[in-house]
């Protein structure tokens, strides 16, 4: 699946949820079902700066594609991280760097997050793209 196909799939999942409590539950469920990171990977180097919650993101390169894993100590941040990882993981650094993450706005997430959570989400996106840029530079 392309990055945009993954984004469209998330948009389709959220289309049928009208109540924001249901949408938050969907986000939480995504975080609960993600792979997460190991205890030894919960290091300061993997911790995202700018998040109110603790969010760890790990990036590895496999056969020219970046594979991300993420985990948070809070449900909503964990779900947001899981969605970002699901959309971007398994693609080339160039694809990740050039992607516009439109699904966040389309599902209404941007307007329903507190300013601190919105800042945290932007920090996660920035870090994911920085990982991709670092891998692209190494190639």
C-alpha cells in the first residue's frame, strides 16, 4: 500500500464515527494494538522532545525502507503515534520526507486536540521525518 492509500484507509475508518468519544476510542484502540518498543529502547535518545506525554519512537532501515515502532505512556498520544507509524512505516526515506500527512486534518484530529497534544503530534511528525532524512543521507 502507498502512504496515501494508508491515509485514505484511516479516513474511511473514521468516516462512520460521528461522536468524538468514539473517535478517541478508535485512536486509543490503534495505540493498544501497535507493536510498541522494548523496555531497553525507552531511552532519552528515542524520547520525543515537545510531547507532554512520554512518546518513544524507534526507526530502523530494512531493505531500503524505514520501519518505525512507537509507544507512549498515555492512550491518546500512543494512538496518534501508532497511526503515524502505520502510515509511514515500510516506505523509502524519500517517500516519507515528501509526504503530506492529510489524514490528521481529514479525520478532524487537528481541531480536536488541546494545544499541548497538537504540539506533541507535530513533534512526532518532525521526528519521523528527521529519521527518514538521516537514513536518506546515509544511503
